[in-house]
C-alpha cells in the first residue's frame, strides 16, 4: 500500500455549522474538497495515529465514495481500526452508541440529516468525540482553523474495501471492521425499555405506522418494531434507505411527512404514528388526528419517563435548547429538578450529560434524547412513547390532553423563511440587535414587551461561552418570539422565527396552534420587519 502526499490549498467556507459541515453534494465532490476537510479533522483532533474510529452515515448520494476516501485517509495517517456500518450505513444515534460501547476515539458521520440527498442536493460530514457526541465548539474551531492553512493531505493508494459484508479487512496496517448497523443499537433499546409490555400492547390490537421516509431508520424500525416487538408487517413505511430518499425531504414534520399525516388524519387512523429523519436522530409523534409538537413531546416524555425501566429512578435533570418551548420547564419545576437552557444544537448537551446533570433533553426541531447516547435519537423517542402508552394504558391524545390539563398548554410553532438573501438577513439581525434595549415597554399587536435580549450561554461544566445564539423578545403574560439564523442550510440564509404563548385555559385543548399564535406572528413581523428585509410575507414551513 503506497501512501501519497497530495498538495492542496485551503478552500474557503469549510466552517462546521450547527451539526458538522453541510454543503451541496457537488461541492463535496469537487477536487480536494472532502479530503481537505477530513485532513483538517485529523489536525483538529490532534492526529489519528493509533486511533480507532467509527464511520457511517445515512446512505445519501456520494456516501459510498466518501467512505472509501475517509478509510484511505485514515489508513494513510496511521489509524489502528475503523468500525464501519455495513454499506457505510449507521444512523446517527447508532454511530454514537458504537463510539461509546466500543471505547473508540470518536467517529465520522456522513449525513446532512433532514436535508434532501442526491447529486444536486446536500451532503455533510461531522466529527463526534469519544463520548459519542458532536465535537464541541473548541474542536470544530480547530478543524476550521486547519482548513484555512492546509497545504497537503495523506491518502493511501489501494483498492476499495468491500463494505457489503460484515467482517474484518486489512487496509495496510489498519483494520476495517464492517459491522451490522442495527444489532448493537437494537440490544441497547431492549435494555432501556420494557419490550414485553410493548409486545403485550401490540398483541392486544394496538396499531402503528412508522414512516422511515426512505432514510436510514428503515432497517432499524423493521428489526425493532416489526421484528422484536411484533408490529404488523407493513407498519414501517418507506423502509428502504435510498440515496435520494425517494426524491423527498427526509424531514419529519407535518409538511414533509405527508403520507403519515394523511393516514393519521384519515377515517381509520392507527393508534400511533411516527416518523424519523435522514440520519435517524429526529422523531415526529402523532396520535389519531393529533400532531404532537416536539416541544410537547419532550415535556410529556420528561413527565412520564420513570415508567420505563431505564429511567425508573427518576431524572437527574433536564435540558432544552433555548428556542424550544418552556413546556419542559413546567415539568421540571413540578419534579423539583434542574432545567438547563442551551443554544441550538446537540453539542451543547454533551457536557451536561457527561457530568450527570441531566438525563433527558431535547429541541423543538424534533430531537429528543437521553444519556443512553450523546445524540438525539428518533427511534428511542418512539420506543419511550410506546413504553409509556403501554404502562399507562392511555392513547396518545388522552396522554397529551391530560398533560395539558395538568401543566397548562404552551402553544408553539416555528416559522421558517428559507433561502433568503444572506446579507439582508444579517442586516435584519443587526437592525434588531441595535433596538433590543429599547423594546421593553413597547406594545406590538396588543402585547407589551417585558424584556428583549440576545442569548448567550456559559457552559456550567467547562465555563466555555457561546454568544449570539438568537434574539429573544419576551412579552408580559409569558409569550415569546425568538429569531435565529439556521446553521445547517446550504443555500442563502434560513430565518427561523419561533413563536410561543402560554395558556392556562382548559378549553384551549382543541385550539389550533397556528390560529392561537397568529397575533404573535404579526408581532414578530412588526418587531423585526421581516418583509422589509426578506421580501417574504409568508413562511415556507410552519413546523
Ligand atoms: C437545525 C435545528 C437544530 C438541530 C440541527 C441539527 O439547526 O434547528 O435544533 O440540532 O438542525 O439537526 P439549524 O441551525 O438549522 O436551526 V439534524 O437532525 O440536522 O442533525
Ligand atoms: Co438528523
């Protein structure tokens, strides 16, 4: 095996965002683009010599080729072993689990998550630490610095490794270990939850539909829901992972999970509906005729997690990303446990989980997880829901309505304005940032602003500080508007406007969230002048 040293030059824009580096697939396919970034990862983590890594991803277009490049670069730089999911497939939580249980030095995940796949769509590369979680900001910062000064990279000249069969293969001195992507993950789930109780629920006639959206969770859901738990064959839809996700957005929300929405809102809906995203870390939960917002789902899970064996002792604490609704805070207050508020992105939960401060955490963007891995975990959330339904004997709708009756209801929605002009979006933020201090006391659409600020976060474990994590406007009476720019998009800028209002009105249960938040949406427009800066009057997505 010959090791080549290839001369290269820095490529602009290789700055990891909310969750790794995401770009158009064609950008990743340009000469040296992937190689520069991978070599910079090696630099950012202090080299890979003698290290063991995990490698896998959501199977999107260009993944097989990228996996071979990464293997050849790992071998060239002296890695000891790389554990790869069969056909380079691993869901993000399964990768996190392998990184942890095999005591490795970290891993590389090939995914752009919920973004579409294909040669004209998106690709992504993310490095996770030895704790199984996304690299923290100091590491991504070092990786980015390395991309700006790279002059060469090392790559082995050798045959591709056959990744289609489990087994061990040699690449020079490095071992490539190809593993079944599902097995270890399924075993972990079986340890956390009461599979017998869920099996009894299902054999008693409880029906479900899980939409894998042609993405990575298909094989996991088939093996666990249909295989181990006995859900009827065909309960898992779109179960075969495809490089272009069947041409859809593998994003589990009411807009993109159309088939599931139709089934759950139809005449004979199953008892439970769920979906996951491209890389299997997000979840969407539905009951007959009811979409459970991710923020509500997080709160319901926190309130009831003790019904599952893994959490029977209770939760050490909980956390949510700042824009996530404060429904979780009400549960934490009742339980007398800490509730942390972190910036958007799973990397900020890592220290809290490692330090034992929290057991459960989540984001409004359909991510929920616990200390079992260091990523959000779509199927885990589905199984925890099923475990809770089995224990309580309640249906989804009843459980959610009971929750609102007990804790109050937080109306919540996120409005996304996609592909807006990045410079104009920055101007909008600069303008609003400059006016934050003057907003208190002003009235917008009948609401009085109590306080407004820009969120920054000091990590209580290592003291690191993350600034400029979203502009917040808090109203008297508990309403809130948050503005953020996405760090995962690949075209222009995506403006996210998060709207929340609190209701203690028990009759609010049937109220539509969009309608309940319509004056908040108008206030959000008035405060930030969204139309003036972006030209948009309507969001592209109301999640
Ligand atoms: C989005 C979500 C964020 C999530 C991130 C990665 O980030 O808002 O909550 O952690 O995607 O999720 P942004 O910066 O676009 O708002 V995934 O499923 O892409 O790994
Ligand atoms: Co994802």
